[in-house]
C-alpha cells in the first residue's frame, strides 16, 4: 500500500496542509486547535459539511488562539488560480444542491480541489436521483432495489487516478465511499486506511472505516497512522463494537487531556451508557448536554429511547415538541415523534413517522429497527422481518435487529431460525442476559436441555436484568426431577428479589415459595416448610394450596 510513503504528499491537498506529528501527543493543544481549524476550512471548501462541523465543534471546545497564532489561509497554487472562476461558480451551485450543474462547469479542471468537487458532485447527483426515485416509486421496505447509476463510472475513473497515485486524501476518501457503495468492502477498507495515512485530520475517512469494521480482530490487523485522531477513532469504534469499558476509558482520557467541553465527547459517553443499559447515568448526561447545547438534534433519538424505556411520557412529549420547533424534517425528530406515539400505543402513527424518517435517510439504522418493533406490535410479522433485515443491511452490528428477527421467528414458531438470530445477537452482546434467556428458551423448545441450562446459568452470572433466568433454570431442573438443584435456584431467586430492595411484583415469587414448601415437606424440614407455606398465603394463586 502506498499509504505510509504518501504521508508527505499531504501537501497536495491544499498546497500546504501541515503534516501531523507522528505520535498520539496531546501536549500541544494549540497546535491541535490550529490543525482542526485548518481541516474545518478545507472540508468546507469541498462540501464535506459533516466533517467540517465535527472539526469546528472540536476546535470550539479548546481555548481560543491569540491573533498572532492564527494561521493565514493556505497559499494558492498555479492550478488553483486557473480553476478559481469555475470552482467558485460550481461551489455556489453545489451549495444549493444543483450537483449536475456544478459538475458541468468543473469538467476539465486540473486542480486537486476542483477535481474532488467535480467527482463529488457527480456522486451526490447519483445519490439524489436514487433517493428521489426511491421516494417516488416504492414503499420504504423496498429501498434496496434502486441503485446509484453514477457509481461504476466513478469507480473506473478514480481507480485510474489511484493507480497513477494522483489522488490526495480527499480523493482517496471519495474512492473509498464509491467502493463501499458497490459492496467492495475489502478494497474500501484498504483505501480508507490509505486516506487516514495521507490526511489523518479528515474525520470522514475515519468514520467510514468505523462503519466497515465488524469485530475487534479486524481492528487489530489495520495499519493505522499513529496520530491523535486515532484516539477519537478508537473510542468511536469501541462504542460501536459494544466494548463499552474501553470506549469510556478512551473518552475519559480525551476529557483529561483538555477536551472536557466537547459536546461530541459528552454525547458519545451518553450513548455508551445507553448501550450498557445504565439508563439513569445516560439520562443525566443527556439532560446536561441539552442544557449546554439546547438546539442540538444529533443523538436525541437515543435520548428518546431512554425516555421510552422509562415510560417518561411528559418528558418525551416535551422533547418531541421541542425538536419539532427546531427542525421537524430531521431524521432524529421523526424517530423521537415515532417513539412518543409508540409509548402511547398508537403504533400505526409511530410506524408512519419511522417511514418518514427513512424517506429522509434510507440508511438511518435506528429508524429501521424501531419500525420493525412497531410492525411486531401490530402483529405484521412479514413487514417486521423486512424492516429488521434492512437494519442489518445498513449495519451488521445492530444486535437489536438480530434480536428482533429472533422474536419474530419465535412468534412464527420457527425455532431453528429463531436460534440462529438469537445466537447472532448474543455474539454482539455476550454479556446481555436478555439474549441468553432468549437463547435458553429456544434450546428448551428444541429439547436441547443441557444447552438451555448453560444459557440460563450464564444469564444469571452476567447479571440478570429481568430476574427470570433462575426461575427458568429451576423449572428445567424440576422437569428433569433434579429437586435439590431446583430448590437451590428458587432460594437464590428469592434472595435476589429481596436483596435488590425494589418493591416489584414478581409473578414467579409464589411459584418459588410453593415449590420450596413442597420440597421442605418432602425432606421433613417442617419449620422451613411451614415458613414457605405462610409466605404462599400472601399470594392469591397459591393461598388455597398453602392453607
């Protein structure tokens, strides 16, 4: 790969982009701020608005620079000067989304910046036509049918430039995006890695790489540049791969070195706590973030998921109204409103808003998964399956979609399918008790009782969220006439319920006391049997038997 040898060619990006120090050194935050301001300008000139926003937000979180340290804009090359008129006109057309018109006036330009904008305009024109056609002709469940017609031509042209080593960091990024869209994942990963070496400051390339890495093993084999940007990338990918402890450690380190005011880092920490279901912590961070940045819309759909889980109707209603006032045609806003209607059990309305979100962005993962959940509520299993499958197409790491597919096939009484999907969900979330309990139930239906026992025991060991694993294990032991083990499970279950201090009505409590009363009676332990029988009197379903 030409990656490491190309680091010096960073200068090609805009005459003179400073080469990054080759270490993860955060000691000179002023230098990092200069680099962030520079890359924010370079990405903005090329229409890469999300990367520009990310860099600008991060730069804003660092102390302001004195006038003497502010950098002048990069010098203009001869090629830039020749293409200046065409570039200025085309960029104006690009900014108002007239992509074909922009590409027309950039045809034949030689400067790196104008060439990138020419290719990027053609790419976005194809994407816009694809999305328009999708919205016009199909329901949101058939989005995979329409293709971006420009991709193959772009690939041929960019491939020639790549072989001739004429692509700068931005050109490599676009080439990687085209390869990914054509499902050439391996080639795309190589090109994105090369792009991070050539231009380590461009967040867009790192983010694209994040979306293609499916596990930690894959991450180990990547030869990434040793730069401070790598720390942000690792924190992000750890969050995506559900390696939450490592992610939180990375984010804490970034806060400690001076990024404590970064709203991006704060929101990522909130998302990480959401992923490990530490709901109270995630909610308090999101509330803090809303005070700091009240007009922020990113990640607010994740915040609404937390409010939904806690059944906080008034807070969710307030959030939905608030986001509607800010921008009602944002994907996140539609998802928040969808969650609000779902919490009110208006599932048709909820599904409508998730569909609206997908018309705005067909690759928005959260909306596909949430729409699958709504179709499940409406007992429309075939639509639910399609929605979950689309979620997996967008991101194979989405455990909720795999788990949703498992639940759907469970309803359809297809346990072998069900087992496959629950296994995939469990691989992505090995320490989530819900996946293990679901797997155990599946093995039970398939009469693989030894495997079922292992799953229930493991679910209890990792911290059973729903406090059901021990009961299911006890019932299995009962079935296999292993009365001592069953009794032990019921005892542990009762101890757990009383030690957690929550006053919750546990449906299986009476079952546990009844079994223990009978077990002690058989073992002639009269006092214990009597104590359990008295406990049974407190429950309607076991009162008669207990007396």
